[in-house]
């Protein structure tokens, strides 16, 4: 990756409820932190069974390079990343069912 821009690799998980007509509400804290304003266009990227919502319209090559760089830094392969996301998803669903 040929970028001098620092990469924020922190991961946070938030619960979002799917509303009528597929609408979601992004927590205000995230909007403030990422400086996203009402009416701004976001990009939804599907990776296998998972989705990534980003405030910038990604260029596939740039996004791929960043994923690869983060995976290299953290010594994680794609299958491990997807398995970890699946485990997080299952834990979230179990917690949600337990609180219902």
C-alpha cells in the first residue's frame, strides 16, 4: 500500500435495527466521529455473507489493498476474518434472542 495516511484498524460492533423499507439508523456517536452529515451518500459493500457500510465511496482496488494490509499487519487470512465475523454475528444473535 503506497499511502502515508494512517489506517484506523479499531473494530467496534453496533446493533442496528432494520426498520420499514430497509432503513437503519446510524448511532449519533458514529456520525459525529466519522463526520458524516445528513444527506451524505454512503457505500454498502458486500463481502460474502457480511456487509460493510462506509462513509466514503470505495474504489475496489484501494479497499482491497487496505484489507490486505490490515490482514498482513494482524497476520489474519480471509477465512479467519470471515470466521471471526460469523462468530461475532452468532454471539450477537444469541444475545438478542436471550433479551427478547
